C-alpha cells in the first residue's frame, strides 16, 4: 500500500469557456507500508514503514526499536527485490 500525502487531485472541474488551467508539479513525497499475515490471521507481522530518509527528523529522539513498526529506507521509498529479501530475513522470519 502506498500513501501519497500532500498530493493534489489529478483532474479538476472547469468551465466550458476555460481553455487552460495553471499547472502544478506532482508531489513526490511517499511512504510505503508493508504488512503480512497468514490466511487465518493467527500470525501477524509488524508493519514495515519504508521511507526515503535513513534518519527521519521526526524520529530524532525516539528509540526506533520501541516503535510498533519496522523502519526501512530507500531513495524512492519503493520496495525492490533486495529490500524485500532484507525484510523477509530480518523482519518476517524472526517473528
């Protein structure tokens, strides 16, 4: 699941006589959440929060191990094969 916050709508309503609307750049801030559970939900893994920053300012004075999520990072905040493999071995298998 991807969460795009601070993004504006892709389409707007305009009057018939309007020919153009002022353009805006698409926001590229994103966070990816990764979760997993079995079919009966008897085994649930903590959510994994994937962001762009290795050390986000919002977690400056917070112990990351005490958070209810696993924290991972990558420039694009997307999950690629190497990050999925890391998540599988470090987060999923131990739980």
